[in-house]
């Protein structure tokens, strides 16, 4: 049975006050997640420090992330951010040999590209796959870049700038043919669509809890395929990355035999409360149902925008699109401000305003956004090149 989206919407109080289309930046806060933050404070007042409970919460988040993306808990590190997970992974890779190439796309979020470029002094060579004339990057565009020298293909699932979704299966196939590994940055997709790391056959995946996972900033995850875990020894380490956290051994680094070796210090305790509540809620809704709902809303939004002759730069094909609809403007930052003044929360990247949808949005949100865009078109419409 399909979830009752109208009832779910009422669990997000900000939606009574705002047309909230900013989940690609930060999700709306659910009552249950607010209650989880309150529970943390209550525990602090009641017990003081409850480490047993806090470690259990961290493990609960690990298991919920694993369930969400089709992995085993031992394949999941709980990190402070995507950046923390990628830095830890990078520290375990060796670029001193002939397989020193890292292939990334021009759709990457800055932190991912920057971290891979930061490996250049260690011998890495970073090659970018550019977007085509239509603004998209098909799998075939990676064919030339991925070769026998490629160690890692590090790609975003959905581009944060324009909402375009890469053909992960096609790119993985090219990587496999050359013996390269694949890292998926799924921050802009996880929670907004079905995502099964085993079906996609990626080796690594990183994401975080503040967008479509309904949680908070300050907590993320890194998936590492089980068969690779023990061959990778991060030099980026810490006491929560050790085999026995309680050993307090200062004589050696003994990494955990599972993906916890990619963690570092004290877990993000308060964020675990919120992340757990958000993940539980999302798993109850189901990522297939969320994906279907979001697809309906983005398709409606793109149709309405075409009607007002202010077309989006987001791919119209369902399988090439995530939860964001990006619309080019000659003054995107001002457009975001004008929309905000009308109670519509969006964000801008480059020359685009981004409207990002989650299952808690509805048709009225789409229509409110497009009606405001129609009003603002004369003043802030598309730049001459795309008109
Ligand atoms: C695709 C993608 N990767 C990474 C990040 C940021 O990661 P971090 O958790 O390191 O801030 C974002 C944030 O917007 C993102 O959209």
C-alpha cells in the first residue's frame, strides 16, 4: 500500500509555514527527529553520560544505513561527514605505482574533487570527464579516461548543480573492464531513490544524513565492500577505528577488522539520535515509494516550467534525474531571495536556482513555486544564452 503522504507531510511543521524546496541542501525537520534531539537532552539530564546507550545508538545508525543501501553493517563506517570518510579512504590508497589515476566527473561536489586532487603530492593523477554540449555526461564519455592505469573512478550519483543522475551501471562496467574500483558519492541521491550498492556493484559509497535521510549535519557514512576492507589500512585513524576500542593501547595501531577502521574519534553522539530517527522514518516510507513520489513532483515541476517558457537544465528523462530541478536565471542569488520573500525556500548554485523535492512535498508546492517563477520571469528570467 502506498504511504499516506498527506499524513506524513503533517509531521514536518515547517511545511505549514513555508514552501520548502531545499532538501538538496538540508531536509525539513520531522517531529520524530525533533523528539530524538529532545531525548538526547533528556538522557543528559537524567543519566549524565550514558556511553552504553550512545555506542548502541551509533551501532543502530550503522545497521539502518546498511539496511537502506543493501550492505552489511560491517561494511559501514559512521563518519562526521562525507569529507571525513573520503579522507580516510584516500589515506588507505597507494598512488606510488603505475595505477595512480583517479577519474572523476565534472559533476562532482567540490569536497570530493578537492580531496582527490589533494592526493596529487602522493602520486595521484586526477583526470576530469567533462560534460557534453547538452550538459549531460553519458557513461560513454568515461570510456576514454578509464584505462589500465586507473585505480579509482570517483563519481557523484546525482549532480548537486543541475540534478543530473549519472549512469552508474554503465560507468561501473567500464571500470570493471579495466580493473578499476568505483566510489559513489551518493549524498544527493541516498534517501530520495532506491539505492543498492550490491546491485550497482560499486566498491565504495559515501553519503550523509542532512539531506534526504531526514537527519542532521555532522554525521555521514562510508560503505566499503567487505572483500576490500582488510586490504585497506587507513593512515587516518583514531581510537574508535581500533579493533578493541576499550583497549586504550598506546603501543600500536590495530585497525578494526571491519569498516569501522575508517572511523576516527568519539562518535557524533547527539547526531546519532537524530540520524536514527530520520532513517527509521525513511525506511518506513520506503525508498521506492519516495522515489516514485519525487519523480511525480519533479516531472510536474518541469512541465509547469516549460509552460511558462522557463525551462529547467535538469534532464527530462526520468532515469537521468534526481530530486532537484535546476532552473537557469540571469540573477540566481536574487531569485532565491525573491522566492524567499514569497515564503518559498530554494537555493542557488552557479546560475541556477535549485528546487529540491522530497516525499513530504506536494503538488501545491510545485504550483506555488512555478506561479512565483512566472511572476519573476520578466525581471530574473533565463540568461540570453538559454532563452
Ligand atoms: C554530492 C555531495 N557530496 C558531498 C557533500 C558534502 O559533504 P560533507 O559531508 O563533507 O560536507 C555534498 C553537500 O552538499 C554533496 O551534495
